[in-house]
C-alpha cells in the first residue's frame, strides 16, 4: 500500500470537476485501489463498492463511470482475497471527544453506536485531549486506515482546527456540536433556542436580574448560547449587565470558578444560566461553599440533562438537548461520506430543546 500521508480527500466542489484520467506510463508496482480512488476523485471504499456491484451504493452515474474509466486507464486488477476480507467485515469508526469523563458523551456514543449497528459497524471511543497533546497518534491512526471514518466532539475553539485538518484530509470526518467549514461534515444543535428557553423560564418566574456563565471563549457554540440569552432578555425589554456575563467553560472546575466570581460581585443577580451542565454543577458548588441559598438567593439552570441532575443539591433544573439523536445523525453522515456522498453540515432542530424543571430554580426572594 502506498503512503497516505498528506493526501487530501476531495470535497463536494472537487467532485464536480476532475482532470481526465490518463493511463499510467511507468510504474514499478501494480496499481492499487488507492491509486484508482485518487485518479477518480473518490474514496477507496467507493471504488471497492463500485467494482463489487454494490446496489446500495448511492453515487451519481457520472461518478460510477469515472471510477470505471480510472480502472481501465490504470489497468487495475482487484485483489480478490483482500476484497473478500473487506466484504466480510466493515471497518470501525472512531468517536474522539474532548473529555472522556464528561457524562454527556455517553449519550452521543449511544446514539452513534445505535446508528452503526444497522450497518454492522462499531464505534470506538478515543480521548481527543490525547490527540491534541500527541498529534502524531491521530495521524498514525488515520494513515494506517485502522478506522473508516472519524466523529469528533470537541470544544469548538480555534485550536481544535489542527486536529480537524489532520482528520478530514485522510478519512471521512464529521464534527459534532460545532459548525465548521472545509471537507468535514458537521451536526450541530439549536443552541440559541435552548438558552432562550432557559432564560424564558427564569423570566417567567419573575427574575429580571439574570446572569450567564458561558462556555469557552471563542467557541462557536458558546456564542450561539450567549445569543439566546441576550435575545430572550431583549424581548422582555431587559439587558445583560456586562459584569454578569462570566466566561466559564464546559467542566465543573471552570463553572465553580465562574460561580465564585459572579457571587463575589457587589451587586449580585438573582438567577444564572450556565451554558453546560458540568459548569452548572460548578456554580452549585460555589453557592454551597459561600452559603448562598439555591434557589432562594440564586436560581441556577443549565443546558443538557444527565443522570446526576436528580442527585445534586438541590436537583438541577436543565434544558435537555438531543445528544443521542446528534450522535446517531453524525454517524449517518460519516457513513454516507464513506460511501462517496458529499459532506453535509446540518443543524438538528428536532427533537426541540426541552425544559426539565427541578428544585434549583424558583421565584426571586423579595427583599
């Protein structure tokens, strides 16, 4: 097999325009399926399925014809034993997440695996933090073709781009919970709708002094969630005070730090929207340490439900989001890319965000 390093997969635009396939003039070894794929502007998986007569393959007729022209021009002869082995077992896909300890990833993995089972595939789980610290490991995994596709649920900040570039240049890649450009596909959620729902819940309880603990600075999903809070407040003739907008993150320690910062202000809000359930737990911890009554002195609501929200002190009100459905849809998209379809970038609006009221929110205490 020839080296695969630095070979970029064609994006949707590239599939519309291809140089003519020319016969090889001088080679020291027989052409491979990857040579055919490169000449035809498709993936090796598409070449194999065209030659195998796979009737379930969804490609345009001109794409199929281009593959056959490349096979003829390169005088390619399939390896029948290797082809039989490929047909007997489909390769796995990999889900790389930014924090394997975060329980919300269990939902996305569950959805991806449920979708994979219908095609007799499996989804492996990897720690994207390790890929970030050791980028050579990510390159080695995708260059060796140990996985057919890659799902990535990252933080959504700029430094994620280096991992995304490595992945999307080598295997079909779908980014979850972020909106991206380039060869990778993406599935994101209606983040603004979720935080509008959270903020409206607080406003309906009578709160007018609403703060927000955001996600990571620079994250596109953090910006959308912030926009939802601002829009809900604006619709009621209210505004978010600058000092009540605290940059937090997507984990408990950052939420705890942001909560202490918010509670240390001379003028406190009566309610706070946390952009992530783990950050919400951190805010509750800060309230407990400082002796702030929840919800009497501060109502707390966060995004995304998970199993422990019933067991925090007090139980945490959340706006749940379709994480399982996002995982399922992301795998569907990556499988379509493996089969030769162009990338897609979609916003998953159904099922819609759902309010789950528990004991951490209530009317503001009269002073």
